[in-house]
């Protein structure tokens, strides 16, 4: 059974728990024109290792895929002191949520994470070639972009420094905590 068949059967509920455990134990990655013995080869390269990238990595890790996460470590909420409206994590420091998520994901032996800025991506035969800072090159069969969004700050004195602290954009995140405050 190849991976596509496995996923289709899984989605259709056609696999028993025992099937899944057996397949996970004996999983052999599909053949690829790139050499899979190469340490820099991954089945999936994820660019961006914050919440979205880590969530994707965990799903792939459970499928025993060889995953490489490349992350510059600058999530959009890095300045905000507390996170809200996220069940089980209400009031938590965003960096703490990220650290716990990283620890959980990296418990899976097929996942690696590098702190690095990706500067270029190129489609090559059989997949993608990703270039990081310092001209380091990684190869992967699939590429998953989880780079988030970059907030554009107006050129106003103090605005960028106050972003997420006293300059707030999201009532779902911070409405209650700043209610009735000037
Ligand atoms: C000020 C503020 C407060 C917020 N408060 C809340 C809240 O209270 N509750 C809530 O639910 N949500 C909140 N949010 C929203 C929440 O932070 C985002 O929904 C969430 O961070 C999105 O996750 P992400 O993984 O998509 O992107 P991000 O968390 O932004 O992560 C993107 C990652 O990709 C990396 N990256 C980008 N480009 C590259 C590259 N070229 N090479 C390598 N790495 C790269 C970045 O360094 C970063 O680590 C807030 C957002 C902001 C801005």
C-alpha cells in the first residue's frame, strides 16, 4: 500500500487501529529520484516553525514522514505578553505555547528543526531545493509554507514598539483584557 492509498483508506475509515499501528511501524517512504539516504533530504520541508508549521509537522510525524522544519524564530505575536481565546492556553505567554509545541513535535524521531532563515526555494526534479542563510541547501519531496503574515507597521513613532502590547488589532485576542481601558 503506498502513502496515497494509506491516506485514502484512513480517511474512509477502512483501516483498523491495528492496521494503522502495523503500517506506522513498518512504514517505508516512497521511492524518490533524490537520494533518501542523504541527511539533507526530507519527505516534507516545512518553512515556518510556529503554530501552523508545528501543527503540520505533528500531523506528518504521526504518519512517520521524515520532516524538516526550517524556522527563523520570529512569530508575528512575539511581542504580545499574553495569548487569549485559545482553549487550554488562555492567558499563556506566546513563546511558552511555542516551546511546548516544539517539544511535543520533536519527540517524534522523524522530525528535525533548524533555526534558519530561508532565502530561496527552487523546484527541482523530484521535489524542491531550499536554500537557507549561509547558502546551506536542503532537499525535499514536498514543500509546505507556514510562514505566516508580516504585519506592516505605519511609520509612527512608538507604533511598532507598542504592537501587541498597547496597540492592539484583534478584539478576539485582547478585547476582554482592555475593556473600559484608555
Ligand atoms: C500582536 C498579536 C497578538 C495576537 N494575539 C493572539 C491571541 O491572543 N490569541 C490568538 O489566538 N491569536 C493571537 N494572534 C494571532 C496568532 O499569533 C497567529 O494566528 C499565529 O501566530 C499564526 O501562526 P503561524 O504559524 O501561521 O504564523 P507565525 O506565528 O507568524 O509564524 C511564522 C513563522 O515562520 C517563520 N518564517 C517566516 N518566513 C520565513 C523564512 N523565509 N524562513 C524561515 N522562517 C520563516 C517566522 O520566523 C515565524 O516563526 C496574535 C497576533 C498578533 C500579531
